[in-house]
C-alpha cells in the first residue's frame, strides 16, 4: 500500500470517521469486506438513506449492489476513494456538515445536489454518476451581466479613483 493511503487510513481511524462508517454499515446490515488501498466495503447496504448507489464514511464505502459490482465500476470506486481522502483532509466527521452545506448551495445554484458541490467536483462528477448542470436561468443571466460589467471597465464606481486623488505621472 502506498504511503498516502496509509496516511489516509490512519487519519480516518484517528478522526473517528472510519468507526462511524463501520457503525453505519452495521446499522445497514452490510457485510464488511476488505477493498484495496486500506478501504473497507460495506457489501449490500440495506438502509434506504442515502439514496445513492454508493457512499463513503471514512475509509468505509457502502454499496447496495454488492462488492463485485462496485469493483467492476472502477470510476465509481475511484470517486468514493477520493471521498475517503476528503474525510481525512476535513478532520473526519467535520466533513459531513461541510458536504451538506455544499450540497445545499449546489441545489440553490443548479437544482441538483451534486453539480456545484465542491466535494463531488473534486471527487470527479462523471466518475460518481453526476452531470455538470448549468446555473439556474436567473443566476446565469446575473452571472452574464457581471462578466460583461467586469469586461467593460471594472467593478463600477467602487473601482474608480476620485478625480481629486489621481496620481500624477512621473517624468
């Protein structure tokens, strides 16, 4: 196992997120099996929440379809492994409120929980089965207006220097 995966494994053990993953797997009657790179797979997770085909807590990846199906979907497995790394970087369970905030912001911006969610984008949208959706129409119009205003001369009045305070050219 690479050193980076060992660091992720230890960090997620110390921060408690892997223990939380093991407890959630037990609650969902999933059978824990070893995956690669220090990951555990909660095989045939049975609880209805969350509705995703796979999700990660610490170094534990839960899947409804079963380990063999997940191992056959390399992109999804890589996506979930990136989430395990995110748990290590975000001090474990602290990631959950951050993730849900990012999901809410994504929904406000696009009507989709994953599209503009920074955690899903960093884990690879397409690998996780997400699509990159555009901003809601009203927000897209506002963003277009802001870009045009910026190109036309800056940030409006706040970016201008008052006439009496202009610098003189030095010769």
